[in-house]
């Protein structure tokens, strides 16, 4: 190894500790960093030279040492060489560093060459748990970032089938008109207009003696809005409308990798909400697996339609826990912005566990209420319920209440309304697909089932 290849020391300093840390450095280093105005603020970085004028080391300004995103600016802010962490002895902080470094190094390069290589860490590989969590986050990002032409219902089918094969799980796909024969009419109604057949993807894994865990994800691979056509701005990023399905797939894969003691069922209704002669129309009444009739107020409220059949199917086997993930409503983003997923739960202990898990692993979710008086926004005069309504009030809550109609009372259930997207580049959060609430969901599962 040449001197140029030798890893350089990398220090980590908070704003509060910066003055003391600078006082312990060689005087030329301290003067240089002070001349640059380095004060340890989170998200900052600075390099310094050795006595010969060569690159001598670097320092990152960090916030919470257990938050992976405290370190995520490092791969892009530092020269693309190897760095050896100094003074970060807490194993939990080291795990956060390696997870954050991986998130900050991510680039979606399937269709282009990366602009520059990220800086690297001269560390042993992260422990298996950290590596698996990072892989799950990357799985979500890659699935969401892939254009629909390359990640339609058929390709999502192939992804889940390959994951099942890798873990010895049973896989089944119910495709096209077989959905009607097997009593999944709402999934079929949404996806029937596309040249790409709608389907329900199912994976089953685990010891039958273990408690059953059901995970459901919205797999709308592209959403035009249907006959209630979206405008150009609203349609631009609708390749991400399978982001809930991506979260469900990644979480199920993570549970299998970590050998969680559960009997797992994953259900992903994979469709394209297209426009054509077979498009379902506003004013139609659509049957559902549960026998609840739904009047279509708006064809752009299609996610809840495909989810209702999948939730009803999952509930038939009386799981100990039912989770669903969906890029369900713009209303959740208006309420909470792009970073905070909206959590709904019919069980107080379950909600409290997920909220605490979010705090523990620095992957927050925010609970909104299942305020049942808002069911009035889903009133139909010709069916049991409407899939939407004329009011713009409480849109995310109304959507969650619609889903709750298909979950039996007493079955612990939580629904996460995610954005699954970063609108702009930030350290560790590159523009494009994003895993949100995934790490906290897995922490929740570990707490409930390990």
C-alpha cells in the first residue's frame, strides 16, 4: 500500500464539543479549521493537511451520533479516498455511521454513470443486521426509481418471485381474469384497462407454529389517475406509486433475512391505472372481496381499491398483526410534508410501539387519528361506501377509514401513508425514491415477535 492509498483519519465533532476538540489538535490544524469557519455544525465537513502539506485528515460536523443521517454527508463532502474513523467507539454509533454512509453513498446508476465515486470507510464490513437494513433501504430506492417501462406489474412479479426463491418461500401470482375467478374484483377493476395484466403477488414463508404476520403494499406501478386524469405535474413522478409495495417487499425480505420468528404473508396488488376502453368509470359500483360495494367517486382514488381486496384476503387468516404501506394520499403530504409518513392504527399499543421504534432508530412516523365521523366524506347513495367524495377535508384520514372498513374489528392493524420520494438532493436523501418508516417498522416487528 502506498502512502496515497493509506486511509486518512476521520474525526467526528458536534457543535457543542468543537471548541474543546480544536484545542486538542496541533496548532496548524486548529488554525486552518478556524480560518475556514469550521464549528462542528451538523452537515459540515473540512479537510486539513499534514506537516508535509499532503492530505492529513478530515472532520465531520455531526448532530445526534445515533442518527445515521448525521454521517450521510461524508461520502459526498470528502475526497473520494478511504477514511478511518477516529474516536467513534460506541458500537451503536459505529452501526449508525456505516448505515448512514451507505445511504449517503447511494446513487441510482442503472441508466447513467455516477458523476463521482463516494468516499469510503476503511472499516470491516458492517454487522449483518446493519447490512441487511441498508440493503432493504436500497431495495426500496431501486424499485421506486426504476421507470415503469422496466418496473411494471410483470417486473414486480419477477422481483417478488426471485425473493421468494432466494428464501425458500412459496410464491403465487393471480393474474388477469383469474382475479375475478378468485374473488379479487376491485384489483381487477383498477388494472383491467392496461395492456399489462393486473395481478396479486403473494409470498408465504416461515414456521407454521409461529404467529402470522401479514404485510400488504400498494403496487400501482403507474397511476395516470384513470378517467379522472391527473395533470402533467401530478403524473410526472407516478412511477413511484408502487412505493408502498416497495416498502412491503423490502420489509418482508428483511424479516426473512433476519429469520424473524413469524409466519409471514406478503400481498402486493400490482396494477397499472391506465386509460382505455376497459377503464373503470366514475359512478360505477365495484364489488370487493369482502362483499362491501364501492361507488367510484374518483378513479384517481385507486390505491384504496386495490388495497381493500388485499387487506380482506390477509385478514381471512387472522394474523397476529397486519401492516400496510401505501403512497395513498397527497393530503398526507399537505398535513405532514414529504418526510413524515402518516401512521394510522386501530390498536393503541401497536401505535405506541411504532412511534417509539421511530424514536429509537431515528426513523420517525407521525400518528394521525382514525376519526370516524369523517366517514361522512365517503357517503354513497347507491353503494355501501364511496371511494372518495367532494370534500377536500381530512383526505388522508378518510382514505385510512376506507381501508379500516376492510379490516375485522379486533385485528391489530396499522397503515402507513408514505411519500416514498425525495423531491431534491440532500445528504443521505438523494432525489428520487426513498424508504420512509421502513427501519422503524422492522424495529417494531423485532420488538413484537423476537
